[in-house]
C-alpha cells in the first residue's frame, strides 16, 4: 500500500485528434471519423463519479480543435472543478507520448494498482489499412451517435485506428498524388502494436511499476495477436472482438463500481468492465445496437495459448502437405461457417476450432487432441482461466468466446509477419493453406 492509501490509478489515453477535412482530397474529405465530441462526453461520464482518496482518474486528451496543446486532466471529486494541465501538442501515435503519460500518472498519483485505457478507433493487429486509404480518393466519413468507431468506404465499413503503423511509410508510395493523402489529422502518425508494446515497456523501466490492466475502448482489439503482443506489459486485457459503438465504455457505471469497491483486484476489475459493458448495451436505451462484444483476457496465459496454437499449426501444415482431404475439407468448412467480424479476416478462435473439429472425419488423433486443448483453454470454467469474462450480443455473437484470430478471406497481409505471434507458426499455416509463397 502506498503512503496515500490509493488503491487504483486509472489513466485514459484519448486520441481524439481526428476528423480533419483534408483539402488535398477532392472536395475536401476526412480520413477518420471525428471523435472529439464523444471524448468530452466520456469525460463528463467520468466526472459524474470523480476521483476519491482511493481512486485517481486521469485523462490525456489530444483534440483536433486545439492545435497548440494536449490536455492532461485530473478528474476531481464529483462536483469539483475540472483540473486541466496544458502540455505541448502531442503526437498520440508516438510511443513516447503514451509512455510519458503513464510515467506521469504513476509518479504523480502512486497507487497499489494501475489501469490504462486506450481510447480511439481500432483495427486489431492490422497495420496496413492506411495504405488503402492513401491510394483511394473520394473518402467521406460521417459519424453520428449511433455509429460505431469505424470508417465507411464505398458502402463497406472498414475500421481505422491509432494503433496503425507510422504514416511516414506512406510517404514512400510511388504515386506522387497519393502521398498528399498522407497528411493525417495533425500528427501524421499512429501507434502500431510494436509501438504500443514499447510504450508500456519503457514506462515500466522508468517507474519500476507494471500496469495491471490494459483496456481497449476501441474496435476489434480482442485478438490473440494483440494479446500476445502485450503479454509482458500487463496481467489483464479488456477489449472487443467486434467494432464498438461510438459511445464506447460506460464510464459512469464502471467508475461507480470501482470507487465503491476500491480494494477490488485487477482480475475482478477486468470482469467488472465486461459486466457493465454488457449491462449498458443490453439496456432499452441502447436497443439499436445489434452487435456487441467485450471480453477480459488473462495475459499471463498467452504464452501457453501460443505454444498450443503453434502445435496446432504444425499439425495442420503437415496434413495439408500430405494433401489430406479430410483436413482440407474441415478447414474449408470452418473458414466458411465460423463467426467473423466487421473485418472479415478476423474469426472467433473457439468457434473456428469447434467447426474444424466437428467437420474433421480423419483419424489423426494428434489433430483432434490439440484442437481440444486450445478450446479447453478458452472455457470459463477451466482453471486457470484465460478468458475471465465474455459477452456477445446479437445474431450469431452468442457463439463467440472472447478472442479472435487472423483467418484471411481477402488475401494474406505482408504486415502479419511484424506481429510477435506470427512467429508461433500460425502465419506459416495461413500461407500454406492459401498457396502463398
């Protein structure tokens, strides 16, 4: 326990500098859905509860409207005046910005436990969608209260993120006109998953304190690949497999529970966030939201999951090399029938494996055994738990179990090899199955 008896410091990293209209795009277009107004609403939700002696609530908010400053906000006790510190304009895609915010929060508001919530758009592990945007014209994004944290292009939704790779790579595009679209919403940069990992690692190195929980108030981030990337940076992760509604986390409900029960352990807080998220979107007032997911993952189990998935990938590669028709048929069936999300390359891992195992009619006991091993890791009742809490609302989403995985339908992404998890053998399996050299 610290000298202040503070149990929790909760830090919300809000990347709200988006929605800018780019004159370089014909007619003046936007690349990202505007998020700033929703950010202020979420801050008001936090202020409805406010900090206490045992819980400090902090926000770093980068906005589009203020071109000179980024705000650091201590959310005061309910009814007290908001405390805002102006710092120089931040590039939210620079890992130093996230690192410095975490370090500031830990050093200024020391606590027994720390939680960091990353707030913005999200694309799971993917880092290449920005290049599609840079090569296309005529983008027009409009966000309303009922829309999700994603983009719309040619009547097809495609999510976007501050977790994307540095846009400086876009400047290497061959087409001169395409490079003009590279002018992103002031920072020209995004956090990819490696930078995310770097920020948390460096913050821990500077403070000697590890973050207990990472929350992703963003789309599509509850993935094996993302969780594995962050496995050493926190003990628990809360995120959504599907796109999130624009309103995101129900901060008032979450913080009411946290401040009333400040001694709550990190594992229980992760479950609490999922529970309140479900309760909020099940409510009649949010009845228009038809597809909602949220899950809490024990990151300390990811090494074991990757090991078993690596064995599964090895067995599948071996059977595909032998041109085993039972395996090929089972994979084809699982690919077609498994629950997919807003990004169709993302599939629910448990549902995919269940279909794979049910369809497989061969006699390779090693395959059926390793499929069962992975599925058992994702069952709530099995100890130690990997998936601590899970919710899926909407048609077919009652089947999802909390973690997605890459299972391509649109072509293999060259950027997949950047993820730590690709080295476990899953990428090799995908390439072999899709005849990609």
